[in-house]
C-alpha cells in the first residue's frame, strides 16, 4: 500500500461512517419515495386533477361553441374519477397475486 493511501478506506472495506452515511441516504430516499407514492394515490390529487380536467374541457367546449359545456364537461371528469377508483381496486388485486 502506498503511504499516501494509509488511513483511506478501501473500496471493498467500507468504514462505519460510510455505511452510516449510505444508510441515511437510503432512508432519505425511501421517505421521498413514500411521500411521492402517497401523493399519487391521494384523494386530494384525484380531486385536483378532476377539477383541472373539468376546467380544461369546459374551456374547450366554450371555444368550440358546443352545447351545454358546463354539463357536458362532467362526462370526462366523472369518467376520470371512476377510472381512478376502479384502477385502485385492480391494482390491489394484482398486488395480491404478484
């Protein structure tokens, strides 16, 4: 071993400090992943996307001069909400099998 390398950890021999730093980094990453997962499946996100969908579809229907834009925009919005509810049930069922 070169004298200048004395005291430096070997790549195949990690130090306790480096392992602790690695564990802390993994815990931080897991917390971020769990938060993202929570947001993706949250009721708040579903409602927010539904409201945005409704607004965009109403605006499109108004620009396209289609009849009853405020009522007809409910169709894709309710469709989105129903798909998120049914997809959650399908995902849970799939998760039990895999």
